[in-house]
C-alpha cells in the first residue's frame, strides 16, 4: 500500500506562499496524487490532483518531480481562511481497480494575521 | 448540482444500541465510500459500494456494515455500539470510484454514551 509522509504542522502569515511537501516513496505506476483540505467538523474538500509534472487550478498548484516519489502543494498568497488540515493521498487502486483512499495524519496549517 | 448529503447530522446513542446513517451521493455518482474520523485514529476507510455491491472493505469489525440501493444512496449500520464508535462518519461519492475525485459530505457526528 502506498503510504504518505507529510509535516505534522506548518505556520504562515497572510499573503505568503505556502508549500507543503509530501513523500510517497512506494507510489505505483497507476497511482494519482490528490490533495484535500479539511476544516473542523466538515468533510474533506478536494483541492487538486495530478499524475506528473505540474498541475494548476484556481486555488493551488501541484508540483510532481519525474520520479513521482514526492509532491508539493503550493498555496499562493494564503489568507486566514486557509487555516485547515491538508491531506496528501496517493490513489490506491488495488486489484480490480477498487477505490480506497488512505489518509495520513495530514498537515495542520495555521495562517496568522 | 447538489453535493453529497448525509443524515442525520448529529446523533446521540447509548452503548449496545444500533444506528443507521444515510448518504445520498451526487447525482450520477455510482461509487459511495464511508470513512470514520476520530481524533486518535484520524480518517479511516470503512468500505466502498458500487452498483449495490461492496467492492472494498477496511479493517473494521463486522459490527460495521453497509448497503447501497439502486439509486446509489447508501446506508451504514453499526450494531452493538461501543464508546469508541463515537466519531465523525463521512461518506464520499465519485462517478465510478477508480482513481477519480471523491466528494465528501458534511458527515454525521455520532456520540455514544
């Protein structure tokens, strides 16, 4: 099973760029990398997903090196509302293409004024 | 498009009772997964249903069961409740469940006394 490792917590200030790196040494060929954001007492919210190189959407960018053993979520110009837990997941297809998300501990990001 | 809905949002039960939670996926989504979230264990996968069949199962005891109906709505049942079952139960839906974005509901907060 692909396992992810990410920092337990990070601190930043409003307006700064935040980069959260996730290690996934055992990523399989067919696995995608997905990041979710979760606020207290709410379900995780999809942020971004990628397979290789760089993916950008309206809220974040995802950088994936060629060996795909790590990935970096980049949040430009964070605000107080970005304070949340961020989860990096590697899609574990398993036999038969079943879908089962394995969540690690996540990174608790605190944005300060 | 309406998001994933879960009912009830909050529930209080006593030890030994049983409980049924409901999840309505996004229209057109056929895969529904269930997760348990506790402060100590984090987010853990329970099981996934696709086309009324359980496709994958996490490492939970048989007291936890589920089913999916022909309209893709899903229910999760926990029998003989224990104090440790107190948690936020989340359901997520996706189109087919294979390497696809999962969209989470707001969760059901279960408290076992």
